[in-house]
C-alpha cells in the first residue's frame, strides 16, 4: 500500500477534488441558491440574467481562490506545528 506522501506525489490525491462538505448547512444553502437563481432567471430578460450569471461565476472563482489560500495556510501551520513539536 502506498503511503500518503507517495499518493500525493503520484497525483492520486488532489485536495481540490475532495467531495463537498457533508454539513446540512451546505446542502440547505446550495438548495436556496438554486431556488433564488431560478427566480432571477424568470424575472430578468435573458441578457441581464447572463450578466448576473457572470457575476455569480466571478464570486465562485473568488471563493475558490480563497479556499485554496486557506488550505495552503492551514497546511503550512500544521507543518510548523509538527516541526515545533518534534524539536521539543
């Protein structure tokens, strides 16, 4: 069996592809967003709705960048903690 480090090296582990959170809040919010989006689709002319979709896509991209940054900071903090503990 490959170690975690080997799996990471060979590209078998990709944290950004991990499943969605299993929090009930996540699914509730996701459902609410889908319902609201559908309401806006019905209210707006197609060209304006496309602009709204573009804005929402930009928010999604920003959240992805923020999540990646948080992940990297958390990983670094964890590594620093391990180094500090192993030096004591």
